[in-house]
C-alpha cells in the first residue's frame, strides 16, 4: 500500500485536505529549534500537531521533548504511525496510551469521507488523553473534543 513514511504522510495529509483541513508542514531549519512535529493541522473541529512515523521508525529525543512540552500545555501532539499490514496507530510522547484502526475500513468510504474518518479518529484519541495529568487544564480539552466530534458526526 505505502512504500514508507513519506508515502504514508502524503496520503494521510491529502485525505485531511479533502475534508477542509489546513495543514502546515514544519520543516527543520538552522534557525528553528529541533524536534517540532511534521505537521500542524487546523480544522474547525480540531487543531494540533502530527508527527508521522512508519513501522519501526523512532521518534528522536528532541521530538519527544517538544511533544511532551506541547501536551503539558494542553496542545495535542500525536504520533501517527503507519504499518505495512494496514494498521494506523495514534500514540503520545509519554508512551502511555495508543489507539489503532485498520485501513481496510477506509475501502468502503468515498472522496472526502476518508479525511473525515481520519479526523474523527484523531478527535477520539484526544478525548481519551488525560490532559489533567499533563497540565493544569482540568480536562477542558476533552470536553471540547467531545463536542467537536459530535458536530462532525452530526
């Protein structure tokens, strides 16, 4: 299905674009602090950072540090890992919770529906994250994500 991380990232982002997401690629430069996630995604229902990895790919220590700092401040920062077998896994930088789905489910969907499905999974994952443990936000993000998911399904 995909040859590696670059193919997987392109596909995932192209599907999110079809459901009206704005995506900013974050490319490392000499003037930028290292470790920022690959993409910043903005949609009316969700916004946050995505770091793409392919099966066996590891997050660098600087990436883990930046993603943990973002999570502590209530900003979603998710590792999206693709597997040759067709699984997609969402993980966080604390390695304490993940959620998986099989891409075979996407075969039944058409057009922009795939992007909506992916966005819905991202929102569901963020609902399950315990932001109280990461920061002093007291779960506000979970409530917002739940309301946004219902709007998306509505």
